[in-house]
C-alpha cells in the first residue's frame, strides 16, 4: 500500500528480472532447441541497447523544441517516428531478421500489385 501502483510495477519488474527472464529462455533453449541460450541473451542485450540509444537520441533531439504548441508537437512526432526507425535500420539492416521482414513486405507489395 505504501508504494501503490508504482510498487506493483517495480515488484513485477524485479520479480521478472530475477526469475523468468533468466530461467525460461534457459529451459527453452536447453530442452526445446537443444542449444545454448547465450545467443538469446546477446541478441536481447543488442536490442535493448539499440532501444536505449534510440530513446536517448530522440529525447535529446526533441529537447531542442521545449515549448508546448502544435508545431513543436508535430516536430516531436516526426522525431519520434524517424529517429528510432533510422537507428534500427542502420544497426540491423544486415541481420537475417531484417531481410526476412523485407522479403515479407516485398511479397505483400507484389500480391497487392496483382490483386488490384
């Protein structure tokens, strides 16, 4: 009761980080995939670092427009849309997951071209 909703969120975060975040991937990779879970943790760390970088750069960039008006809201919206996606594109454009996603989009574009 002392911390209220914040206490629930912090408690949930701490319990997940101390238990299921480590145990579930380990068990899945060991018993399900029969390989090491190290790849999972390395990927998770890379994606987390990229997300933190995107948040940091977007926050720093949008702080140059501190006033609250509709123009600055629109500018901050564009920053929030463009900068994180640009960072992710630069960091992950050579990954297998990105190529897979690109192939899906390409396939959808071809299907839409022929269905119209």
